[in-house]
C-alpha cells in the first residue's frame, strides 16, 4: 500500500498506516451486516467488498504546516499488552519507518494531537526504553482535551481494561514527563490548525480542522468509524460511550460540511480515505477524493 498525501492550501497531510481493521470495525457497528452494507452504493469498492465486508484502517495523519510537523492520533503502538483486543496486543509494526521514509525523525515532531484517548489513538505516544514508557517524540507537545483527560484519569469502571491500560502506558507517562498540554475542545493551535468538540464516542472527543488559502479539511477521529455512517448517521458503534450524543455530533457535522468544499478525512477510512459529503433529499453521500 502506497501512503497517500493531500494538500489543503499550503498545508500538507501524510497518511501513516498501522494496520487493517475492517473486521473489527464491522463487528462493533451492529447494523453493518453485509446485507445492509450492499445497499450503500458509494462504499463499494473502496470501503467494502462485493460481499458487504467492510474495509478499514488504523492510521495516523502527519500534518506539515510551514516548518512544523503535527501528528494526529498515534494508533496502537508496539509492545503494548492488550487483553480485550488481542489482535492489537504486542504489535511489531513499521510505523516509525514510514516517518523515516518521509525524511522525518522522532525529534522532528512538534505536536501530537489525540482526538481521544482510546488505545488505538494513543499507542505511539510512548515507547518502552530503559525499563519504562517514555515519549516517542521527545520534542513534541502532546495535546489532549482536558475533559477527555480528566475522564480517563478518573479510571471509569464502565470502560474496557485496554483503554485504561492505554492511559497508564501511553498518556500518563507523557504528563509525568511534562510534555502534555491540556486544552479546551475549541483550542486553536495556529492559524491553520484548530480543534472542535465532537463528543459522544467519548466525553471529550475532538476533531481537527485544517484551514489554508480558503480550503478546509477535517480529521474526524472516531466521530465516524466508516463511511456507512455517513449514509446512516444513526448507526452507532459499541465503542460509542454516549450513543445519543455521538449521533447528534455526527449529524451536526455532516450537515455543517455537506455540499461545501470541506474535505473529510476519516480516521479509520480505508483508501482513498478522503472525500466530500453531499446531501440531497436529506440523504448524505460520500464522494471520494484521490490522494497523491
């Protein structure tokens, strides 16, 4: 698989893929049975096969703004022990090599933004070194929504062990090293990058807005897991912690960006990943855009 690249004005976005996750994503969207998926014409062939089996990815996005590099979400990470999702446990993935192929070292990353703190969005925050978890990107400031951080800091009993373990090995070490930034959900990083609240999947979930030269894009995080949820915004996932709010956030965003020149980059969408939302007769559709 060749990694994709998009340009939003003067901003460049690079795809960094960790692993394929179609089967897992399909298993957590109860309505996404093959019979229902085959009725959604725009998901074939990029986002589902002819049998109605979903295609999806766990991936990160590297944003280049001027001389700065911003990494959005950091997937599962290597050597992390996970019991609820054994498929994502003790991985050995060439994630960092994809950065090296772009001529970028760990020390070149200026910011890491986590849309939320589930295990598959924070894992590469840290690596195991000298007997402890330390920041993978030692010169970066790691941006977490304060509401999200406070929620996981409270060790919520209703959450799965993997996500609580991810907080312990991939989030708290960052805070202990003094590299964490707790921000509001409407935080603006610079003239080109800002955050918006998209709560529901988790209590403090955010999405990332990119703006440059009258062009715009949004990196969704887990507001959307698959393009089938564009056709059916009321299809929640088992991982959505506040399902009613997740539906409201999805519908709100889709209405706000539909029929506009705002590129949607789905954090778990398979290639070509990005596209535009169209709405006609109260029905949403996803029209893809090829990356380079």
